[in-house]
């Protein structure tokens, strides 16, 4: 009996000591380290490998179902047709050549016309003119992301405008004021044709609007000059008339007015989409991660 009492006393002492240490936080589980994670990955190597192979298989099927798209690009910059239509006549004195050159470079027309081009190149006005081209309609009918996709056949100006806003990008080129217009299409030749057509139509619309505005101003100024007898007023109106006639001449010349082509439309040698290496790598990593999670859930 004495031996049993001693054992009980010692056991009670140990239990009390354990309760005391646990209350002080002595029995906390150790934090996992990098070595523990590496060991878990090694234990789950079969699950991870099988999941990664499944990811590669899924990526292979996805790539095979995709229709390759080529990247077309055209490099544009603000056009400067005989720069300075706003100020050249007012500063016609040869003694002010340097000032005239500076004012020509700082004239507001170049930047505002190019910004106008940036805003309308994918708009309904451009889209409506594009739809009148049979070659554009044929090219749009060949555009589909997957081999089982049905291409759009019933186009409207609004639908084509939404399509252009979604599929085209106007990218900045470094810190310059140049822009790169990018378009993806399964047919590289059509991508080049589409980019050139959009540039030509958008620039032509801007030229047409400015021509109409200039003609209206010219008619008004000619009538105002005929009704004015004050010499100072006539001289001022004549200067304005010369500016508008010069602007009318500029928009009548067959050359880019708002956006000038630095590099004509071109396409890449190989399709840009789908990016097979990126798709395979991403699929393998994602599926391997899910395989590791599945191993952890099964182990618990």
C-alpha cells in the first residue's frame, strides 16, 4: 500500500506540474519551418506530379482548340502638314522667323487633331464606313477565338465599334507622342489591311469636318469683308480669311492631316496568341498547387 501511495503521489505531482506548465504556455506546437514545407512537398510528390501532368493535358487541349492570332501594328504620330496654320500669316515678317518657328511648333492644332484621332478611330462613324467594304466583312467573318466558335455575321456600326474597342489597343511608345495601334486577327494580311483602313478613314473624317468648317468660315469672312468699310476691321478680317484659306488648302492636299504614319502596318512572323509556353507553365503550376492541397486534405 505504501508503494502505491508513493506512485500516486508522484503521479499527482507530475500532473500538477504539467497543468502548471500548460497554463504558462509551455506546451505550444512548434511553428512550421521551410524544411517542414519541403518535407511535405516531397511526401506529396506523386500527387503533385499527377496533378501537373493533368494541367499539361488541359493546357494541350486548350491550345489545340484555340485559333492562332497574329499581331498587327502600325506606328502613328501627330501629323504636321506645313505646320502653323494658325499663326504663320500673322507672323509673316521675316525678322520674326525664330518666333514664327516656335509658334508653329506650339500650335494647338497638331495635338488636338491627333487627340481627336485617338478618340474616333474605333467609333461608330469609322465603323459604319468600314462595313461598306466587302473585304472587311469577309475578314471579320474569319475572326473567332476557338475552332468551335461561331463568328459574328450580323454586323452593325455599334457592334463593330464595340469589337474595335475590345480588340484594338493604342499603346504609347516610350515618352514620345507617338502611338502604336495594335490589332489581333487569325489572318495577318487582313490585320494589316484593317489597320491601314482605320487610319485612312479616321484621318479622312477629321479632314472632311475641318474642310467643311473652313469653307463655312471663308464664306462668312468674305461676306463680312464686303460689308465692312473700316480699314482696320477689313485688315483684321482679311488676315483671318487668309488663315482659313490656308487651312482649307492644307485639308485639300492628299496627305495625312491628323495622324502621320511613321511605320506602315506590319505583322509578326509567328502567331502571338495563344502563348503556348505561358499557358503550359501556368497550367502545370496551378494544377500542381491543387495537387498539393488535395494531398494535405487527404492526410488530415
